[in-house]
C-alpha cells in the first residue's frame, strides 16, 4: 500500500488534489481512500490530506503518520512545519519550491522531486493555486498511476467543481509539471523545535492570568504564549495596511481583528504583520476605508 500525505493551506486546493489522485487510482484499477484534516481555522491555515492507494481493498481509516510520500503544495510550509516527520527511510518528497533540492532544508535528508509550482501555475492558469502542478510532479516521482490516469482523475474531479475549461487547463499544467520536475536530495539540518519554544514564564503572562501548561495528544504543548507557535501571519502574502491620514482612530478595526494584531500606540494604529492573516475583516469594518491589503515579498519580511 502507498500512503501519501499532502501538506497545503486551506483554500489552495490540497483536498481537491488528493481527491483527483484517488480518482486517478480508481481509473488505474486500484483501490483508494482519501480524507482531509482541518483545524479550527480555514482559508490560509495549514491543512493536511491523506491518500492511501492499494491493489487490495483498504480498511484503514486513520491519519497517516509514516507516509511513503509527502507532497508539499506551499513553499512557506517547509520553513514552518516538519513536513518530513515520520516519512519512511526510503520515502520521497514532492516539494513546491523555487530552490534546488540541495538548497532545501528539512528535518532530515529527503529524496525529493522539486518544482517551482507557483511559477507554472501563474504562467498557465493565471493564479498561484498549485494543486494540479504538484500532481503532475507526483506522477513523475512515482508510477503508482499513469499520466493518462491522472488526467482522467483531474478532469473528473475538477470538472464537476470548476467547469470543463478550467479542468482542461489543469490537465495542461500537470503535463508541464511532469516534464519540469527536478530530482535531488534535500539537506536535513533544520531544527523545527526553534519555532516552538515553551512558552512564557510567569512574568510574561497577562496580569491575572492563571493558565497551566497543558499537554494534548502526542505530547504537544498548548497554553499561554502558544501564539509563538502559531504565526498566523505566515498564512498569507498579503497584510493589512492602515492609511494614517484617513484613520480617525475609532478603534473599530482593533476590536474586530480576530488575531488581536492591531495595536494602538501613542500616535497611530499599527498592524503586527507577524500575526495578520489577511482575513480583511478590518477593511470591511473601517468606516473611513482607511485599510487596504498590501503584498509582501515573502515570509522573511515577517519571520526573522
Ligand atoms: S486582515 Fe485585518 S482583521 Fe484580519 S488579521 Fe489582518 S489586521 Fe486583523
Ligand atoms: S477602523 Fe479605520 S478609522 Fe477606525 S481606527 Fe481602524 S483604520 Fe482607523
């Protein structure tokens, strides 16, 4: 049985990709199951989707902890999440990155097929949804289904949701990706625990707060200060920007921002880009239309 774990972001097509792959396996005469896993947040939040493909019927319905393959649809996730966690020693990665395989750092060396999926998607589809590009790269990395079966899978799943023209365009980008993927081995020296420090000491807690350190399934720690591990600003390349000349300091945006990321200093209101997830609520609520969304150049602007 082949077990594949997709890492993407909500609203960027990783679930559709996993369904198209499962359908392709079906067209190849195999058995397949797929299901996603979402957190409480939706668009932009990291999501995973799982696919199992087998010659025989599949009865396992658990999450995949030790995949044979990982597929990473969003390059920023390589910096934030240990996507190689549990990957089998002979497992492979299919990674969206502008870098060469040897320039990518994961938690361990991974034999990887790498493609600049955003570039191909933007040039061919006119947007940066990378799911069908990554499927083309995935089929290059494994012969679990043929390119023809993949095209049938994409057409079947994308057509019902996005229409025939869009589905055919996605078949086209899968074909381009199949020819453009680069093979190599990643570096294995990234330490993700640096991104998950435990957590503030008693002096850093807000006054009056008594929240004990808590462990949930798998030993993961949650509790006060967990914002340090949930850098919601990494969910989008757009950030809210306040036009100080238009702003009348009514504070509506500050009270409505779900991330609490708008702060008032003595002179003006400022957005903490590290936590702005570009939900745009502040822009809708602002009576003076003083808030617009601006594009940043990359995560390095907000994550030091
Ligand atoms: S877009 Fe506005 S409301 Fe949404 S997180 Fe950013 S600052 Fe807050
Ligand atoms: S809602 Fe608009 S006008 Fe009011 S404080 Fe925020 S940016 Fe300024």
